[in-house]
C-alpha cells in the first residue's frame, strides 16, 4: 500500500524551485596555465570566462609543478567583489608565498573581465573557485 503524497509534494513543480534551474552555488573550473591570449570580445560563456581570468597568470621564478585554487566573486561588470581567498595550494613551502602573491596579482590584472550582460547577470555575486595548474617549466612534471 502506497502512502499518499503530502499536499505540498503534490503541488511541487520543478519550475517552482529556482535552484533546480540555476547555476550551481559555486562555479568551479581548472585551467592549465600559462594560457595563451583569449578572444578579443566579451566572454559570453563560463568556458570563455575562465581562460580570460587565467590569461594574466605568470609563473614565479624557479617554480616547479604547482597548483593553487582561488575563490572569489565577480560583480556584474566583471570587477572583483571583495578580496580573493586562496583555498588550496600544492607547492613546496618555500615557494608558497610567491605563488599566492602571483595568483592574487594576476586576478587583479585580469579584472574587470569583459562580460556580456547575460553572463554578468548570471555570475554576479556567485563564488568562483578557479584552480590554476602549472605543470612546471618542463611541462612534464605534475603538481
């Protein structure tokens, strides 16, 4: 014998819950750096936005393979909202400070990002966790 559905469940529709139809709470991406120049126009998709945000990243001196994740938010106009936070690093301890400084400086150099109005509205205020992966100067190392 099946239990009767509650009146609230019977009235629920996927269109009544905006979280079902929206972007995830945190937008996540991994970008292998350094990135070659991105397109000239404004980013209109997340796939176009992430390389644009990583295009200014440069490896600090004597950096081997490394990975770092920055968490930040953008405003509708593509500028940084608040100060980015570093949430993960995989690098020798003696190189951590240089890697953190370069990552924060690169985000400052690459913003405000040029966004279309639609993408700007979609990402405004949402946390972005962008992971930069640097394979090392030999390109064969792994972080």
